[in-house]
C-alpha cells in the first residue's frame, strides 16, 4: 500500500497528548479535541511515496504538522477526522508537513531553542525572537549557520515542539533573520513542564 505523492503515517503513541505524569500519578491537562497545542506531533512512517525517492524510510520516527491528527466538530456538532485521515489509524502526510525525521531537520525546516530573558525590566522569562539553533539544515549550514549559533527569527514564524525533553521552535530557513556573536552568557530557556517525569 503506497500513496503516489504522500507519506502514510500513524501516531507514535496517541493522537493527543492530554496526560502528564506528575510523580506517580497521571494528570489530565486537556479534554478539548480542538486545541492544537495538545495534538500529538509524533508519528511513525508506514509507507513512503511511490513517485520519488526520499531519505525518510518506513519505520522512521517523524515530527509532523499538528492538523494531521487533529479532530474537529462540524457545524452540526459531529466529531470529524482531519482531511488527511486515510483509514483505521493511518494518515496521509505531504512532504511539507514533515518537519523532522530521526532527529534531522526535513526540507528547509530548522529548530531553535528559546533563550532566557536577561532583562530585569521584563516579566517574560524568554527573550522574544531570540534563540540558539539546535537542528540546522543544508541551506543554513551552507551559509555558515550551524547548531549553537545565536539567531533572531521573524515574529509569528515559530511553531512549538517538544523534542525529547526540550521545548523548541520549528521554523523555515528564511525565518532566520540575523545571526549574532554569542556573548557566552546566553542560556536556553526550557520550562519544567516540557520535561517528562
């Protein structure tokens, strides 16, 4: 079973990540199917496209767009699957909807860790639009922008992901606006809720 242009994927665990372990107990943190923040972005590749070769293989773990597994209510209140639903627990994913595979950035996507805000005048814990590049891609590396580089990214370009125990922002290469020389005192901001127990 192969799609011509799309990957066929299934959720790595569940479609939604609504439960957080706190010590020895499970805490339900969301009961709304429409909130995109709790839709799982982790998947496993079941089939690759037939029309072209790809570096992504069957069985690879991938990070995908949140709308692939998302459910919603129609105007009559009926619960519906997303347009990418295929059958059973299988979904179609276009190449542009896959952001990372086997901890490697896909296409022109990259991942940036937010940095702690050093300003005493701000109540925000992270410095807005600043980050440290964690996962690069070939286009950025060709420009000399490698992991560990302090970058500034454009507003509203970032999508939040939890990769391992880190909160990272996914964005496209052209959303990286400026690179900075590291002062040496930049510290990644990783809130405790992003870390699994």
